[in-house]
C-alpha cells in the first residue's frame, strides 16, 4: 500500500479545504440519498475524488464538490453558491484570485434560475501535491451564464479576465469548430496566491472509434497521445462511449489536451482500466495497480468506483466515486 500512500501534508490540506466547501452537508451518511441535487457524479453524489499517479506513486490528490445547503430554494441556492465561491477563493487562493473571480462571475446570473441547461451551476475544489502545495479550483456551467455570454462566449470572457490572450481560444478552435459534435460542458480555473494559473474547457461528446481515429489523424487536436495508447494496450475497449475532452490553457505554450474516458462506457470493469494502465506503463511498479485493484474489490459499489480515466505522457488520472 506504500506506493499510493498520501503524504500527511497533502491529505491534511485537502481535508481542510473539503470541510470548508462541504460544511453544510459533509456529515451526511454516504449510505443514504445524496444531500443535494448534484451533477458532480453520474449517481448524483455531490463529491468526486481524483488522484494523479506516476511511476513514483501518488503525485496529487484532488476533489470537486457541490457547495450548497440542503433545503434551500432554487434562487437562494444560486446566491449561496456565488457567495461561497468568492469566500472560498479568497480564503484558499487570495485576494488577487478573488477579484478575478468576482469579475468572471459578472456573467453568471443570480436571479434568473430558468436561463440555463445542464446538470450544475458552480462547483468548487482543490488539488494538493506531495509537499502540501495546493491550488483552488472553480468550475462553472457555461450555459448557466447570462444569455449573451453562454457557451464559447463564456470561455472567451474567462480567458480575458484571467489575463490570457485570445491565442488560447485560437488554439482551441479545431475542437470548437469540429464537424464531430462537442458541447462546451464545464469551464474551470485553477487559482493560487498569484491569481489564475490555468483556464480549462471541458467538451462533452459521445464518440466511437471511427471518430476517435479521425481526431488522432489531425495533429492540431493533440488527440493522438490521448487515445492511441488506450487503443494499443491490448485490453478490450468498447467501440463507443462518453468522452470529456479537457483543453487546458496555461500562461505560456499551447493548450494541453486530455481525454477523460467515462469508464462504465468504455471498459467492462475497473480492473480492465487498471490492466490498460499497466500495459501502457509496464515499467511502473506493479504495487500501484495491485493497490488500486484491492480498493476496487473492497468497494461497496461492486467493484465499479471509477468515473473517468485519463492519460498524460508521464502520469495517469483516475476520478473516483466515494464509498
């Protein structure tokens, strides 16, 4: 179990931040119905944990959660989420990020609850590495904005407020204009005491292997490194399923592309996900995959606890249900 043991410093800070975000419902029993109507997880659970793993073991612990108070009316809940987001960023990222978020949320209505589609409005989260260094995370539904700022227009606004040039949007253009239909699904910011450190756009699509092959043939998408290793792993992968394409704009350089595969669609079991990871990275210690397999088998969810899985050149990321 040592390979995936969290350092006390990273675990402590993540728990403190989680307690802040989920203060109103954190004590709810995990065996009952979800305390909030949330889109964080497919089953309605308002919390998702993720881990980034490399050859050296557990690199980063992360979570996203739905802020909210059970029982609030719809309009009251929306106001609550905005106030909580600003307080959260001020506490865990600082005044620079708080000012940026205040301007970014100027397109986010607080009095028109019927103007958006999707399964959420606003989520909060954090990530901490082995040293305990952390970033705060804010996620927005780009369709929950005012009518004249929805979809890709919300992305442009968030890039501009963050101080990023429109080059980031230009680099995302192959995805936004693709004849393969993707829907802007989630906007995200990472924030530190210096303000915004990354702007993220998540595109949602239902893809098949033929569509994926077309994407990997286009060098502008960066899709080849995201899909080909899965396809060559030797592990059976289903021919179609849900994919969240993450486009991450950093202060310098091209956006980073990631494919988050919805595991129940693409893989017969969570153990198949681990088998694919092990085939892609045969040089990594076997203990990593053995530990994760043990967690899957002990889960009360019949061995299916992975929501999404993604690849980077030197790491893998798993998004997990709680329980």
